[in-house]
């Protein structure tokens, strides 16, 4: 798998998270749903033992909006 491969994820989230995400995105137009999920997933992996430099780079890139 190359470094730029994309995997599509379909996930159900609780209504409370959906509403909070919707509110956040309305107030932060420079963020979109994909960017939020990439940041959240990469942070989760970093906090739970996947301390790979590539994961850290994805996390930082998502925070600073680098592709």
C-alpha cells in the first residue's frame, strides 16, 4: 500500500457526537468531516501505542492542513 492510499470508512456515531461535530464544522469552515476524522483517528492511534512517525506526521498535517 502506498503512502497516499485512501480507505473509505462508513461509521455510525452517537447523535450527540454528530450534533457536536456539525456545530464545530459550522463554526470552523477551514475544517471538514474528513479532516476531523483523520485528526481524531491518528491521535487515538498515537495515544494507544502506535507511535509510528508516519502516524504522527498524518496527525500534525491534519492539524496544520497540509496534504
